[in-house]
C-alpha cells in the first residue's frame, strides 16, 4: 500500500497537536483568542473583573462601577524552517511527524514557555531562600499561605520549578504525598502530581534573577510615597542599583485581606518595576502593587513609615544580593495570559494551511527556493504574553 501524500493541512494539524503537547507554561495560563486577523504590534484588550465592598445598614449605598481593562500586545512572531525533498512528502504521517514536525513544534513551544517564565519579574510576592534549593515542606507551605491569604481560587493553582528545585522536592518529600490522579499526558508534559493545593511541574525555562547592588536593609523612606513610587535616602557611597524584579518591604506597611481589608501580621511585599540607580545616597524606587489604603482595591494597611526601613526580600547583606536566584513560579491560571492569533496565509503560495484549536494557532507554508534549488517549509506562530493579575503569582526562590 502506497504512503499517503503529506499535505499542508496534515502538517498543520500534526504541528498544532505536537505544539500543544510540548508546552508546559503555555498550557497552564489563561489563553484568550482574537478571532480576526491582527498584525504584529497590534493590541488585544482584556477585561478585568469588578470589585465591590459591602455597605452597612438598610439604606442603599451606590458604588461607581470601575471596570479596568488591560492590553496585550501581539509582539512575538516565531518560526521554524527547514528544507526537504519531494521524497519526504511520500513518507507516512507518523514518519514525517517524528522526523520533522515534532522537533519543530517543540522548538516553538519552548520559546513560548520561555517568554511566559520571563514574566517572573512582575510578581511581587516571594517565599524561600535565595541560593538554597527549596527542599523543606515549610517553604512550599509558605507559598500556599500567600495564595490563601490573597484568596486565590482553589482550582488551577500551579507550581512550576526548574530541574534543580524539582530534584530537591522529589528527594526531600515522600512520593506518597503527591496525588495519583494525574494523566499520562500530564506526566509527559512534566507534571509530578499535586501537593498542598498545587499541581507541580518541571520546566527548564524557569529564569534566574540577579538583584541590584543596593543593600535594601540600609535605605529608609525619605518622603511620603505616591501610589507607585518611594523616595529613599541611604548612607551608601557611590552609585547603587535597584533592578526590575527586586522585591522589598517597607516599615509600617502591612499586607491586607483583599476582600475585607483587614491587616495581616506581615509586611506587604513590593516589586521594583523600573531600574533605579541611587546616586549620592538618594533615589526613587518605582514599584507594584500601588499603595492603596482604603476602598475596594485596598492593598495595604497604611502608607510606609517616614524614616522607616526598606528591607529587601532575602534580608541579607550585599554579598548575597548580586548572586543569581532561581525563580520558581507559583501561580493561578489567571495570573498570566497567552494570546495567540491566526496568521494570514500568503496569496502566492500554493502549499499552505493554518490550524486553530483551543485558542492556539499555527501556520505552515511551503515554497521553492530558486537560489538554492530546493523546497523549503516553515511553521509560524504569532502571540503575546502578559501578567494579568500580579496578586495571583508568587515566587518560590531558590
């Protein structure tokens, strides 16, 4: 029986299936879909949920509805291309898939996962000890505590770890604590199982972070802060830096229950959102979340104390500040978004196809290279990634 001729539609279908199966992070986050075609650089609007506060008494108290939107820029265009002969097109689907499509789809899936892992610098909550692989149960429990305090939904909580952290986890924990209710497909994608409300995954794309050189145990709050910035003073000599992704707390500013507004017993954590170089002992740190001390969107108990200490997350001195930290990621599905859009197919190509499924989309085009006198094929994807809710993410630092 002769082999079935490989068509562009078959290639696109097989590529999309392999692409979905190879993703780790891409399969765990919110995926929206823009049905019409957009070009690179276009923005997709995503609506965020409304929050209210309860009022006292019988008399109705009207509240202004404040719906917030966020935009996701479709700014990533990735492809994999290779050459082939006409004989290759007579291979069986399984042979062609194994030889070409699966490796190409794996490369595309890997770069999407990498882009999502790079969003770690948006998260402002963190637990663990920089430089120490997270092996103690108490470390994981601290991450769950953060999630519970911020009222994350119980469903769709994930912990994605690099191989170093994952090995420490497996070595330290009894395998019996993991849930056995996990599919073979999930295991193939790197899922270990479920532990203390989180499904654990392994992904080598987890990033490291090197903090700025400023010892944040020394600076103090110089003036009353704005919602998203603080002026500091320090006795440090020479230029000192605070970098995007550095996490710190400020004296007198405590975390709160996001619904009731009641203060917790620990200080609110903040993350630097713009690189800052402190010169002559003074500087301004820009950060998230915003300091909001009342209302439905209250984030902290009070503004930071004037002349109060600013303390970096790990609480140790400069020698450890500049060391690279592993940034394993605990998050709810809605913390981050992956938006993929269908690509327009070229009018002049005869061998072409596009497949879209589960808000993922991939295009395949074949053409002849007259300069090299050979057939070429390429798989293309176009997408954008963004953090939607910083409060639904927490770093497990190691």
